[in-house]
C-alpha cells in the first residue's frame, strides 16, 4: 500500500522555528514585489498621475468609469481563448492520460515523450512573430493563431496533471476528487494565461484595426503610449482583481482538499482487459494528437532555422546576454525563495495540519504576472543601467511555491529537486522569451534583448532577415525539450496526486 514519505510528525519547536524561518525570503519578496506595488497601484488608480512625473491629483472613480467599458470589451477574446485552451487540456489531455494510464508504463512514457517538445515551446514572442511571418499577406486571427501555436502545450500540461491522478487508479469513482481538483486548476490557469496574453494580440492585428483587444494591450497603451499612469493603474487593478479571485479560489480548494503529491503505488494498479490493446489504442491516439500539436508549432520550427545576422548590429553576444542573463537572475532568486517556502510549509509544517493556511497570503498573486504590476514598477524604477533594469520585477514565483508545498508534503527533497529544477528552467525560458518588460525598459539598440530586436525588425523591415532563429535558438529549444522528457519519464511518472486524509506511513519501493 503506497503512502506518503513525509508523514505528519509531532510538532517540535525546531520544526516550527525552521518552518517559519524558511518563509522569510518569500515573504520579503512578496511584500516588495507584489503587496507594496499592488497597494501603490490601487492608490494611483484614483489619480490623474502621469508617467512623465508628479503624483497627480485625486479624480475619484473617473479612471474606472472611463476604462471599464473598454476593459469589459477586452475580456471577450481572452475568455474565448481560455475556453478553447481549457477544453483542449481537459478533453484531449484528460482522455490521453486515462488511456495511457490503462496502457501502463509504455503508454505513459509515450505520452510524456510525445509532448515534451510542445511543452518546451513556450516562447510567446517568437511564436507570434513566426505566425505573423507565415501569413504576411493575410494576418490570421490573433486568438486562433495563439490557440494553434499552444494547443500542444495545453494538451501536454493537461495530460501531465491528469496522469498524476490516474497514476494511482483509472477508476473515476476512486479518483474523482483529484481529477476535479486538476480540472479546476487547469481552468484557472488557462483563464489567467489568456487574460495576460500580449504578443499575439499586439502583433496579429488587422491594419487600422482596433487596439485594446486584451487587458494587457489596454494597460500597455494607457501607460506607454498615452503615459497616463492613473488610467493604466485602473486597468491593472481591474486585471489583478480577476486574477486574485482565481488565485484565492484555487488556494482554498487546495487547502480544503488536503492535496499533496506522493510516490506512486507499486506495483501498477490492475486494469480490466489486455494491456497490449490499451497500449495500441493509447499509442494511436497519442500519435495523432502529437502530430496535430506539432502542426501548430510548424511556423515556429521553420522560422527557427533562420539564423540571419544582417539586422543585428555586430553585437550578437550582447543581445543574447541581455536576453537570457537578467531573467536568470530573477529566476534563481524567485524560484529558490519559493522552493524554500514550499519546503517550510510542506515538509516542516510549522502549524501542523493547519500549515496549508500559510499559502493564503500568497494566494492573491498566484496567477498575477507582470502586466498587473508594470505601471507601478516602471513609475518607481531606479536609475540603474540597462542591464539591471532588464531584470524583471516581482521575482518570487508563486506557482512554484504552491507546487513545491504540495510536493514536499509527500516526497523526499531528493526526489523533489529534479522537478523543481525543471520548473525553474521553464520559468527562466518564459521570462527570457516574454517581450512585455523588455519592450518597456530596453533602450539601447545595440544590446536590446532578442525579442525586442525581433519585434522592431519585423515592424520596420518585415520578415526579411528577421533574427527569429536567434530569439529562441533551435538547439536551446531541443535541450529544454530533452530536459522535459527526462524529468517527465524518470521522476514525474513516479508521482501521484492525493487528496483527503493522509494514510499510515510505510516505506515505498523506488
């Protein structure tokens, strides 16, 4: 009988002390990177402050009254995208995970390997530019292109989530609490992602078409085209309120369900029927879904072969350094603090069975990305050089904190480290490929990050000699995909998600 490796030991003063001490770096980063900027954003939203300087005067609710109709209109497209992404992750990812679980290890490994490349292809800017260049004569709909580009990613992540549930059992009657929890997390994550999408709606817009089709573009225009800090802050507040509701809802659900990740039971659970039949069905279904997912990545993969340097001002190394090193600094800081806090909450459990409540202070920012924090971050930026300015603000990775708390609650730290390392790698890649903050602070043409340089080249000269292949180099993409595959097969495949009371403690076979 498989059970947790991390039982709930009697609380000791040492566990309480070290558990609370482990939270300190994350709390400091939460306050400096999220809480204080959010408070200042709320205060600025009631003023007519400008990014050109000066605190501005109070205008009451005028910013919200003026912005609310446009903000509501900007939600339509993202919510449709969120519905499509959620449906794909739930239906395709869930069905493939169920078939793979019934097929046993061959089915699970095939599924995990098949979607390693789509999961690694998280470069939003390079994907948007690739789709723009593939349809130069008639730009595709931004949301359809975005869905096609990341459908494989949605299926891969959805399948990973459901495999954590079905790894223990494929009987829905026994696993429905965990499956329902995974469904809720996928829905909230997809919604938060769609609400904060930027590159696709920014680039794939019809000539003379309306802007502000997403909350992020609306905030960007108000802050950095009209320099109206008050209106931009009002948009950021409205966006943050939606994201905070999602984050608090997911956090409460995780706490009440007593969710945790544990080693999977050994041996594999029995299923009715011949496993070879299930394996054949799973292989065919996985292969078809993987091919469809790779078709959406085809523009990105083809454009990644272009390694032109004609539009790069003889400083390729400077562009690459400013692309990858600043987000690496924030990633190391934010992921380390998040993992340490997760260890304190999940393993040391300073409040005993109530330790999950320590997640609640972080919950309002679980899904909050830079768009909701940028107006304040830009207004209060220092006079540092361009390299330091490129380090993204709000470095604490709250999703990693939540995930590590679930992981450390049932898994030894030696088994958890590879999963956390992969999480840090993905956070780094996403930050390096996100043009949002880079586009705002990058000023020097000779050393600007590759996503910003790519956007400028495409806007000025079109697709000819655009440095797409240097933005997310194909070797880097393949290395990330290999890391995803290794961790999925050797580590994630040995884990399962449980809810409810913790059982008795017994050692497990590796």
